[in-house]
């Protein structure tokens, strides 16, 4: 029986990944996280696992170079806040911790699969290609993006990208993200706003080439993101850094209309000014170049936002048992 480590396992993508492993019959899972929110406690309770370890305790474990059997490490734990300004904290929590875990996994002969981020692409002027030669030239817009970029650069310089797999997740949405606060997807926030106020607010555009609500993102349903992640478990020869998205850019208006449709309501959208603090660091367009992942053999189809949003709202958010 295979043994897996899933860091961030009580978080958003991590919880969904652990549950997908359960559906495959795997329960020998070490879930690593910090339970600092009731929603993460609920997420943890959903998972069948061998043990739960607090993230600091597990970090001490790997620093001691503890000898234990492990077949694959899915490193999804990180501070994912794009508004976090403590660069020292991010350098330790996101970059240094990932290096330590990567080295530990490779020493144990374990498959190392980790979360990079589309935030490494910055404003997109250098495109969204996951070609390794372009990594050093990328300019993230915030400290979070740099904390992910700096690990990617280290792995590239150390010659590790032919031994590990990293995924640049684009805008992932779906079930079990309730603990993320302001970093929740717009669908999660919008459901509550529409349900309580009957309307949805979106940011105005502050660039003339984009009309209000027509800023674009590559939105990927979490079930698809998990399937793409598991592709690398099933395909140990597929190594390097890969985009994880749909390859399609959709507007915030598209997403908003999908929310109203899933809730059976007529759209009522109000535009508000974007906070000045984020205007210069705001991405107006993202679209994953999926050529490399498809060439590697991953054929996971992309769920449309209409279908993904409908399932997320009807099957989860609107179900009274979802938050119990």
C-alpha cells in the first residue's frame, strides 16, 4: 500500500486531493496542516488518513531527517495570500520550507509534486508559457508570487526539474475553500452576497482597453486541478513545471452570470472602484498555455465555468449539510 504526505491537506486543494486519493482506495496518508479555522477542522474530518501532523511539528521532523517510508509528497501547503507583505515570513514559510521538503522527499526516493502559482507570471507581459527557459525572466507583482518564483528558480538552478513536478495553478475555485477569507474564490463570496443582498459587486476597470467586468482570468474547477495533479503521480516520468488551468480566459461578467444562473436569479451587478492599493498590482488577463501539459499526456478535460459553478453551488454551497 502506498503512503502519501499531503501538506495543506486540510486546506482547499489539499483536502480535495486527499479525498481523491481516498476514492482511489488510499488511506495511508499523512495530512500536514495547521488547524486555525473551523472550516479546516471540517475538511480534516472528511478525510480518511493515517495521521494528522501540525505543520511546524512536521517541519521539525524533516529537519531531523526522520527516516520513514513515503512514496509521494504532495506539497500544497503555503501562505497563499496575494496581499501578504511580510517578505521574511513568505521566504521562510513558502520558499525555504518547500526546499527542505523537496530535499527530504528526494532523499527518501519519494515523488515530489508541489504547488507553484500563476502569480509568478506577474502582469502577463512576458506571456504564460511554462517553458523552463523563461522562468528567470518572470516578474511577479507581489511578495507571494516571488515566494513561489524563488523556489522555481532554485529548483531550476539545482537541476531538479527533471526529478520533480510543479504546477502553476491558475484561478482555482470549488468546494472546501471556506477557510480562505479574502482569498476565497469570487463564486464563494458571490453566493453569500447574492443570497443576502440580491446583487453582486465587481471591480470597475481602470484600464481603457478593458470595460468594467471584462477583466479576464483562467478559472479552473478544483476537481480538474486535482485530476491534473494526480496525473503526475500516475506519470513519474513527467517532470518539470507545468501550467494548471483550462487554457481559456473568461471574464468576471461571465463568472457572475454563471453564479446568478446557478442560483436561479436574474443578474444584478454593481461596479465599485478597485482599491487604490491593488490597482498597480492587478492582473487584467490570465490564460494558461496548456501545450506542455497536453504534450506530456494529460488529457483531463476542462469543465466550463457554467458547469463548474453550477455544480459548486447546487451540490455544495446550497446544501445545508455542507458546513456541518
